[in-house]
C-alpha cells in the first residue's frame, strides 16, 4: 500500500474514533444517557417506594427533605442492617410496575393490606388504620349517634368516603349531608368556621393534622370508628428473604420501643400500632 494513502487512512480512522467519543460525551451531556443517575439496586441498598404527598407516613418537609413515620422506620431498619437507605417517590398508580421491575425493593407508605393479600409478599401488619370522625371539642358531639342531622365532610376518593358509601352507608344515611372536598385542609377550615360539624378521615392523618394545629386542644377524635384497615410493607411476590430480614428488624424495633418513639414524633397514637 502506498505509505501516503496508509497515513491518510490512519488519520481518518483516528478522526472517526475521536468524533465517536466526543459525540457520546455530548449525548450524555444533553441527557441522552441517564445511566449515571440511575439508582443501583444491590444487596446493600434498600430502595423504598412511597407516595411523597401522604403525611404523616411519607412527605416532603419544609426543608425539601423526604420524611415521615414510615420513612423513619425504613431508615432505622437500614441503619441496623448496614444498608444504604434510598427513599424513592413514585407515581402511586405505577407502584406495581415499579416493584415488578425491581426498581424499588418494597412499598412502605401507609400501604393497605386488605384486598391486596395475594398481590404481594407482605410483612406482618404493623399499623391499624381506623377511619374516624374529628369534631370540635366544644361541639357537644361525642358519639356517632350525635352526628344525626349534621354536616360531615370527607376527602374525595378517600378510604373514609368508600367506607361511608359502602358497608357503613347506614351511618352516612343519618347525616344531614355528606360532602366531598378536595383535601383535608379545606375540611379543617370548614370545621373551624362551622361550615361543617365533623370530618371523616384516616386516624393517622387526622392526628398528625391536629398535632400541627396552633390550637390542637380545639379538636377531638371520636372513640367510635367507622371501619379499620391494616397497613403492611409490600414486597415483590416471592421475595421472602428480604421480607423476613426486614420483619425481624422491625420486630426488634417494636420490642426496644423505637417504633413507639417514632410514632410519638409524628403524633400517632400508640393504640394504632400493632405489636408483633
């Protein structure tokens, strides 16, 4: 081969290699390759899928950090097992795809077992989530019977609404009205102003909201509840080894008082905890 032609071909080859490397770098810079940002799921990393807008179980605090009762429990489990804790906010409607793909290790966020018993490998239930009524302390309402003819509000698509429209419809039929509102902040404002007489909601969310009011003594939770459901940690079906390790650690945390301490931090009643 002519030496000059060989040199030219060599230079062309080097140029292509340089261009390829530069193009790949540019592609990565523009976001074409996000593999560097992907969370690595290995045996030392525990990725918890959760709804970031469900206080007190999982939410973003005023500093922009993810926190909550369930996330604090998961973080403690990780510390005791020398795992790296990764809280991963997810689209709740996509939770099954997330766990089936392995992008998260579990769903731990006020996750109801009832009705899903065969869909996941479950931890033991650790939380008794009652649907309750919250009223003003000075309202004179002390029992469910006292709500006869009263105005009751609850959030759209909530467990409380489903209960009052389902098996507990006989209770709702005694109300003056059962009104659906966009969120519980609106319901509490209506209760404060007198626009409604009671709120039907999850006990955990209700107690957390009351705890964070400027005037928490102005509200009370009725002793009688509408219905109840159990919360658990959902793992991919068949992932018994990970479930057992997390369960054993959570049992230790119950026994040494850690779970109760974390519950107190978020204003959660000790009566709602289910001891193993």
